């Protein structure tokens, strides 16, 4: 399975849209991996996870085509993840013939918002519910309940292709017991996990700070959910988090966690996992 992190920033990106924070100014001065567009990911060039406001730029920069999409999976309806109006450019008058071969998956709030704005869209739309597997071509995508935006069924995703399983976990908060219990039945070959708040924890329950990210990863390891060989990358970093890219690397390196960045591509293969520690 090939995974590309198209964007790894939180709601206002890095540098923050209207921010003069230390992290934002460092990004403006140094560029490179410090620049973060809003979080989204692409699986095997065909499964789009969230549509960020910068989706067009993200795809062009990374060499992908939206015309290769077979499915678009929305985690929830916060604006940085749910720029669904970008999908109108698949239709007339922006193309000569309507282009709608991909299926849109989203929770009830997401699908209702799309239907209200675009009642005549030709896209197939399928309701996604936490803990109910979705079968899409050769994939099984299982939404799990995120502790985020409690007024709707916000998702993280277990994405399975054959023996290989990816856990995409952005906007997680600290999972509730039912999510932890559900995860016990899985072996994860790769993990993408948020670390929104950095070293500056906020009162909002729905995100992880850097220390909580380490704790969640530790618990996944302790419970045998995360394979010993599984690569781990962070995403959804906020300008207010207080750490630039190199500082994030220094923080997470002792814990065996790598820091994601825009355009990062990696592969996982669950067919030949390394032995678990005894």
C-alpha cells in the first residue's frame, strides 16, 4: 500500500493564515518541511482521505490526478477537511463531459450538506458509520469513532488492502473505550496520527498534544494493535503548537515516531511483517 501525506497542517496551516507565532515566522523564513497545508492523504493514488482547501495544489505538487480517484472518504465536516465544493470542478462547465466515477463516503452531516448544496450531483454517495466496514473495490475501509466534534459521527479510518492495514487517525482526541475495544481485533502495519497541539495543550478535547500522541502510540504498542515493524508518522500540526519541523523530529525521535510533512510518500506491506517482540 502506497500512502502520500498530501497535507500535514491543522486548521489554519503553517504558517498560520493570520499568525505571527514563532512557528509561523520560522516557516516563512525557512520553508521546506516547515510549510504545511491542511491535512489530507492519498492511498495508492486512488483513495482520497478528506479534501483540503488546497487539494488542487497538493495533487499537482505531488504528481497525482484527481481523475484517478475511485473513492473520497470524509472524516468529518470541519472546514479544513471538508472542502467538498472543490468537487464541482469535475462537472460541466469545467469539463466537457461530467466526470463522476468516484464514490463519496461521509457521515450523515457531511452527506446532508452536500445534498443540500448540490441536489443534482451525479456522484454516488454512501453513508459511513463508525465501526461498520465499507467494501470499496479491493479495499475494506472501516470508520472508527474519533473523540472529536461530538455533535456528529467523526471518523478515523482503518484501511485494509489484502493483508495490509493502515490506521489513519487525524482529529482523534483520546479515543473512548469503545474505540479502543474495537481496535483490539486489528493488527496495524502503518499509522498516521495527529499531534495538533504540540507542546501547547488547549482546552479542546478533540485533539492530541505531543505528549498524548506518544501515550496513544505507546498504548497501541502495549495492546499489540501496532506491529513492531509499523512505520508511524505524525500529521495535523498546528501553528500554535510551538514546535517547528526540526523540533518535532527531536521530540518524537526517542519514541520511534517520525514526523510527517507535506508530500511524504511511504509504503507498507502486511504480508511479511517482522516478528513481534517476545
